[in-house]
């Protein structure tokens, strides 16, 4: 088994994800860091801004697309040893529009995307590996206009996955 660890960071072409890749590439020079980006041009631009480190590779990955997730998984299996050690689910969007399409888009990335990433990539995670789900308090703002009952349900720390899916089902 290789001693090189493999990190996959989603949403890594800017913001927190970019900074995570930057730190990892500097502090873990013998490990492989996969810079996940849904836009290949932005991924390459981020790679260049990092100084094109040899331990960083761009990976086309749109977490709102099951097809893209499966393609990225296949690429990792074919090119990078068929395993990862750390999955950092950082990709997320904030849409500041009202309406069902904005809500669907947000949930496709921020909820279903993370869920699909975890389901697809957990079989590739080696022993003692990790999944890190990055989130923000922005989701709590979305409940500002919800009923008191719905706010209570969303904020329940014991909510199950199926209960959450029922709450957000169309």
C-alpha cells in the first residue's frame, strides 16, 4: 500500500476550498491533492495561482451532477490508485433569489451533492480515512421565512436523513 495520501477537495477553485488546497500542497508535499472544480477553466486558473505545484492535480467535478461525480470517481480509480484518504466536501452555493428553481439548485449542490459524494466516494476511502463536510450558517438564514413548525423540524439535531428528505421534497 502506498504511503502517499490522497486528498480530494470539492469547490476548490476559490474561497475556503482554494485555501485548503493551498495549505495542503505546502504542508503535505509528498501527498496528492485533487483540486475539484466544476469549471475546468477556473480549476486551471486556481492551479496556476497556486504556482502549479507538482502534488496538485485538477479534477473536473460538479457535485450537483451524479454523472460528473461518477466520472470523477472513475478517473480517481484509473489514474490515482483507486483510493482516497480524505474527502473534503467544500463545494456549495448560495443563491440570493427567491423561487423554486433557486431552491432546487441550492439543494442539488448543498444537500444532494454532499450526500451523493459521500455515497460514491466512501468505498474508496482507505482505513483511517476521513470525510469532512464543510458548511456555513447561511442555511439557517433560509429558514427565516419558514413557519415556526418547519424551523423546529429543520433545527432538530436528531433529524434523520429520510426525515430531512421528506421536508425538502417537492
